[in-house]
C-alpha cells in the first residue's frame, strides 16, 4: 500500500514538473533564422515564408498555461508570446513602416487565450506588468527601433532571472537607445513612461540606471528623454539605413 502511494506521489510530482517545462527550441530555430544578431527582424523573408511563422504560432497555441506554473515559467511564456505575436501583427499587415500604421495596433484582440481573444496591451499591462518586475520593459519587443532588441534566445523559466538582467544591461548600455555620460543622460522614453515601476525600489531613475550602466552617472546629472522611434525594427531597413522616426 505504501509503495502504491509513493508511486502515485512520484507520478504526480513528475506530472507537475512536466507541465511546467516548455521546450522553446522550435521558437529559437525561428528566431535564429529570421532575426539578426543585432536584433533586427527580417520581415521580408518571413512574409515570403509565412508557413514558418504559422507553425510557430500553432505551437504556441498548443501550449496550455497551468495555474501551478511558477511565476518565472508564466513570465517566460508571456514574454515569448508577446514577442512572437508582435511579429505576427506586422506580417498580417505587411508591408508597413511602423506598428503604428496598424490602427489600434496594441489594443487589437487577435491573440487566442482561454476561449477569448486578447491584445498585446492586455499581455503587457494585465499579465506581465502585474509581476511587478520592471525588467520586463527590456524584454518585450514592440517591433520598433526604440524598443528593446528581440533576443534570439527565448526566455525560459529556469534562466529568466539571468536573461532579464542581461536584457536590462544590454538596453541601458545600447547607445542607440540611451546616451549616457557622467553628467548628462538622454534616456529612452521607457524610463519616463514607466517611471513608477523603476522608482518602486530606487531613490531615482539615475540610481536605477547605475545598477546596469557601464558609465556611472553623477547624482546631479541632467536628465532628458529621447524621442521614441516607432519605425519598424526591420533588417531590410537597417541594411538600407531607411529608418523613419514615426511618432
């Protein structure tokens, strides 16, 4: 009897562990095929080979999100989902110069979840942001130049802490996103729009930036915010230097 109970417990534990692990290799293969090392997306190639994106989307739709998943497992899933569906939104409306060319882009309900359709904004504001982890703003990609670059490696629950720290460091020190000197900083509008998230556990925006910046900023440094460039983060546009500062 004891052996039977032990066997049932072991099977239950294995079932929970299995339900929490998602192998995103299929997504990583897609990213390595269509995203450059610099983080630009080859939308032109995806548009010509849409079956590849359709297969990735189909795999994501086959994943059931379990209540017993860990916070990190859920967070990795939703970041990956946001990023792949932002690409789908572009391809569904291609060719365009900006995600802003799609009317109501971030509020469009086109992502199936729990027998309904949700939007990119819903994922960001109602799911991901409620984790209270400000580093998510360096991980989700809204298909635009000023957004964090999309990573060619998917996020995983067991490595997401390290991945989010790496994403924060990469974004802060990217001179195309922020201009940082000891006495003057021109920051991404992300730090302005979501300032309450970055100030949650920090005395100032500068104090937060200094956690990741290779250049340590003076406390009295002058802060300004850069105009957000909504031009498509397209590999083709990057190669042709054809970015537009779409507002």
